[in-house]
């Protein structure tokens, strides 16, 4: 074991295979096809209802809008967002008649795209590497798996990546991330289970700077077995990162399980208030008919969806595109 930093726990880097980066991200056509496949369950329930409205509607009236309201709520877009969409459509209908179901569909797509695009903003590059990204969220949402997939995605962009195993409390979290580090072809800094997350982050940040790493990805805990609260621990880690790397963490991604739908929004409220969340990773999108939650997140929290998880494979993390998502959902 090599001692990298005097006076601290010895970090234990995992030396993954670094000969070739993972396969490049799919091109536009491949991406859209995969996004369409990922939202199949949502589209089957949502689009079928929209098709009924479109086929039966010649002039859009209140009855058609009520049917649309039901379809939106069923897809877990949420009451607040649904109300905003319908208000905009009613306002349009008052000013200028909506002629038929196809125009209603086009206007709905425009509304959903606008909501999803509104929170998107460029993430400023740090003056010097590394760029530090925290992955936060409750246990079971797929943080550790997403950390590994994100490392692979960045490697495919020709970035050098270091993983930090800062979830030191969940049993087997460190070992799980180590497996993903090997698959992604990146190194990892870890400590013993039950160790201080801020201490291992300190070691990882120092290592990333010393090795001129482009991206440091930090897998954080979803709960703690200590007296300190989770949000207090995350705040401590934020302070540690900022002391070593100006502006860090540069991005804080909240990993949410899409299958929880509206129930997951309470998690989002807690983390956005306390952890400085800058974006969302929506996992298990392929396993739910509640894909409309992406729209609810964007509207209610003014947060962009950065990535979506669409399966268990290394390449099953897609950079989110509002336009492709809406087109895949509504055709």
C-alpha cells in the first residue's frame, strides 16, 4: 500500500485498465432510438390517451382539455405542472382556436419542451482541473452504479477520471464502486468501511490535483450510521472540497429513481435545500410508466435533468435532451 498523503489514512487506489476508453456515446439516431425505447412504458400509457384525444378532437374544447389533464396526471407530471400546461393551452384557445387534435399535440410538445429546457444552463469549467462532481441521494436510487457509468461516459469524451468512494457506511458500497472503476478503466480512492467521508474526499482531491485529472466523481452516502446528520456530512464534504479546489463541487447531481414518481419529489426537496443540487440524474427510466416525473422536476425545482439511466449496462447512461425526450414520448 502506497502512502500518498502524510498524516492521513492511506488511500487505496484501484488501478483499473486504462488502455482503451469505453465505447463512444451513441450518435443522434442511436440516441433517439434508445430514448424512445427507454420511455416505452410511459409512452404506452400516455400516448394511447393522447391518441384518443387527437383522433376524436376536431375543435379543442374544455372536455378535450379535461381528458388531457387526466393523461398528464397519470404520467406523473404532477398537479402543479399539469395546471400550468393546461392554463397555457386554455389561454391559447381563448386567443386563437386550437384546430384539432394534431395541433393540440404540437402545442403540448412545445409546452413540455419549454418546461424541460428552462432550467438548462452551462456548467462553468473550473479555472484548473479537476472538475468535481458530487453524486447525492438516498440509498437504492443507483448512485454508485451511476458513478461508474458517468466515469465511463466521461472517458468516452477523452476525459481522465478519478472516482472517490465516499459512501463509507453502506455495506459493500466501496466494493461495488471498485467493480465499476475496473469496468470504466479509471482509478479509485477509497478507505475502510466506516471511515470519514470527508477524509477520503481530501485524499481523492489531492490525488486528482497531483495527477492532473480532468474529473473527480464523488459517490456519497445515502444515509449514515453515526450521530451526525447526512446533510451535515455533505456540507462538511463541500467545505473540504472547496478548500482544496476553487469552486468545488462544481456540480452536485441528485440521483433519483424514476419509478418512485411523485414520491421522489420529497427527496428532491430535502437535497436541493441542503446539498446545493445543480442537476438531476433520473435512473430506471426504462422500468416505469411515470416518466413524466422529468417534467415535474424541471418545473417544480428549476433543475435540469442532466442524465437518464436506461438499463444496467455500462453504456446505459444517456445525456438528457429535452427535445428528444418529448419527441420520444409523443412522437
